[in-house]
C-alpha cells in the first residue's frame, strides 16, 4: 500500500503575471508504506515544494495528493489531522525551538492533541530515546544545547506526534559524521518500530545510498529518474547530466571498472565496497 501518492500534480507560482513560474510540472509518483525514499536534485529543482505538498502546507495548483488513498484536500477543515499523520521537519529545525525546557518543547505537539498527561510523558520519553536525548538534557533549556543537540530536540518534537509519514528536509545538514549517523540511525529505528514511511531530502549521496530504499531525482520541476537505490546509481552518467553526483565510493568503482580492475560499478556503500575489495585482493 502507498502511504502517499501524487497524481498529475503541478504547482505554479504567479499564475497570470509576468513572474509566472512552474515549480512542479505534472508529477506522478508514490511513496510505499514502511519504506525510506531519498529525494535528490539540484537547488531549485522542486524538492522543497514537493515536500510542502505532502502534509498540506502547500496546495497544488492542479492534481491530487493522496494519503492512504484519500485526498488530503477532500476536507480542508480536517487538515490538522492530516498534519498529525504527516510530520514535516524543515531544514535547520532547531531554529523553531522556543520553550523553557527541551522536555516542554518536545511535549508541545502532543499537548495540542489534548492527550492525557501520562501519554504525553510516554511520547516525550520515547521520542527522546530515538533522538539520543538524555534525561539530563530534557531538563535543560534548548538554548543551552549544542547545534547537534538542538537538532535532535527539534526532530524529537515531531516524532512525539508519532506521525505515520515523516518528511525531512536535510535532517543531518551541517553535522559531523557521527552526528549524522546518530540522527539518521534514530530515524530509521523510529521507522522500524512504528512501520512509518520516511521521505528524506538530502544533498548527501552517501546518506541516501546508506539509508534509502528508493530514490526520486528531481530536475527543473519534473521527475528526472525514480527507482530503487541500486537502479539509480547504476545510471551515474544520467545523474551527472542533471548536475548531480554519486557517492564517492561509487566514483572509485567506476574508475576501477574503466581500468579493467573490477567488473561492477554498482557499489554505493562502504560496507559492500569493503567486501568487494577483499574479494578482489583474495
């Protein structure tokens, strides 16, 4: 079953003016339930506009956005329920922290759902665990935390809503390798625990290769490529044509193949590369 499906979706800004811009042009795609989809594309390709459609933050000019086979715009007055099912994490979400303590900030969403205090406390604890937030940090002001800790707190606030679909715009941007792994690893753990669907916009091909099941490539407001991770990275030249890159390890094996030292170039994670190199070296 598809968690979200887009049918003939277009978004046009400035319709009827000299500044008309087609941000998305006739998009047809789906995001299967329980999977991780990486969305990639150069700046201005339509990635963020697409993300804004998925929880009703933006209404398409034409076409339909379906959540579990039902149009999210069928009953606009129920959009609050849609947004509780589809969590959206913007780039640098730490700038949205505002409460006195990290615990209160994470609890803000569940409290607005009018949940019992016992359920709110339970959700805050679980969300903190997924994001690697300690009991001590829960009692601190979010403004006393480091940049990486703030990012965790902001993402935990969305996880506490327990969304069925989680849309994240560059969730690990600006973090060191360890911080990236901890945040993305926690998101995968959340997905596995609740059977959630993750949609991750990222410029990091390494992150997409490691964590995604499928990739959607955007180019000039249209879908340029889509498919399983291995299918996309096998077509490296098409990605280069769209001003995109491939993981560094894939580039290495493309060169090794050109020189007759390796038969395959469809290698995009370090773990798999290690096994292939060990095999080559005997």
